[in-house]
């Protein structure tokens, strides 16, 4: 199998894509970066630094939330608290209403213990890839990541999201009766636009379904 693959893999590889990816990694592993005062930046990448939407349709306090949403909120808080700095934006998609919580896209305000409704609609692509009624989406805050890591932002930002997604799945298993599994969303830019986030300042790197 290895011999076959070594001989014929060039048939399956798009050389233009290979070139672009190699350039990204060459740039991202170049260690001659400008000096960055990371400690100063870390002090500002806290709970208050998590980006919130420019337009919020409704603010929903923590106490009236359905118990399943409270569990998810608490686990996300636990995940956040295990970080020295925060580079991700968690987005909650409710595919159908749960008790008093309506269908829609929500961002999380951990500082004020609130959900922020940003859209009454859920991207149709979610219905095509999962039958779960709740999904969590992990967006990387590009601006904060570049400020923190300069040209190493691609690699370090990806590692940051992967670490927190793993922590979230672990805490869900340890602290709730809910199940969390990763799902793949291939049209990340389109999805970002549909949930109301600017793909120029944040990028979707991972998603989980919850049931």
C-alpha cells in the first residue's frame, strides 16, 4: 500500500493547493518574528476580551435557561477558566426551540452570565450534517491571535482551538450526562457569514454536536 501510494499520490494531489499550503506553513514556522510583549497581551485576553456581536437581538440571563443549556454554559465556563489567555469565540446553535429558549444563533457573555441572540435562523447546512438540536462552534479570533503570536498565529491558533475543544469534550463527559462529538463543516466561510461573524476577523476551526 505504501509503495502504491508513493508512486501515485501525485495523481490525487492538487499541486496549486499543495503550493499554497506549503507557503502557509513556511511562513507560519518562520521564527524570526518581531518581539512581542506577550505578558502585556495576555492581561487583556480575558473573559471580557471574547468578542461579542455588533448586533444583538436579545440578551437572555442565565437563571431562566433550560437545564441542558445551563450545563453547556457551565462546561464552557470551565473550559475558559483553564486558559491563561483566550483566543476563541464559542458560538451556540439551537436548531429547534428548547423549553423557553427559541431556535437561533447565540454568543456567550461569560462576564455577565448571558446568552446573546444574534440570529433567529440557523444555517441550513447544520440540518444536513447532524440530527442533533444543539451544536457548539469554535471560532478563532484572528486579530487577538496575530497580536499574540505574529506570524506563528496559524499554528498556535489551531493548537489553541484543538486544546479547548478537547477540554470541553472531557469536561462534558465528567460533569454532565450529555454526549459531545465533533462534526465537520466544510463551507466554513459561508457558515461564518450565516451566523453573523466576519470571516476576515475570525475563522471557524471546529464544531461539536451535543445530545
